[in-house]
């Protein structure tokens, strides 16, 4: 008898980081994962970006970074709502 374990494949992983000077901070993303991530809809990608920003927000101590990340999360959530409506 062959025993098979359940395997869950995460289609892609998004990492976020802040970059730039104190005056011009931005959030950049690194997408890594399987080729199946090419088949995802924009909303799924943007939700993954939100989750990556939230993880980064938990780790950030610099107030400029925190403000930049919170602004990015707000922009992404607003764009997702616009796509839904």
C-alpha cells in the first residue's frame, strides 16, 4: 500500500522591502515561486503584496519605513476595492 502525504504548493511568495532615501522611500517587491504564478489574477498578486507589506510592517522599527509601508498597504487595498467594484 502506497501512502501519500498531502502536499500544499504555494504558487508564489512575495517579499517586500523598503528602499530609497529618507525623503523618497518606496516599497519594492521580490516575486519568487513556481511558473504557475503567471496564471494568477491581478487581485491575487496584489493581495500577496499586501500580506508581504504586513509582514514587513511587523519587523519595521524606523518610523519613516512604517509610514511608507502603511501608505503602500492603503494604496493596494484601495486598488483592490476599485477592481472589485
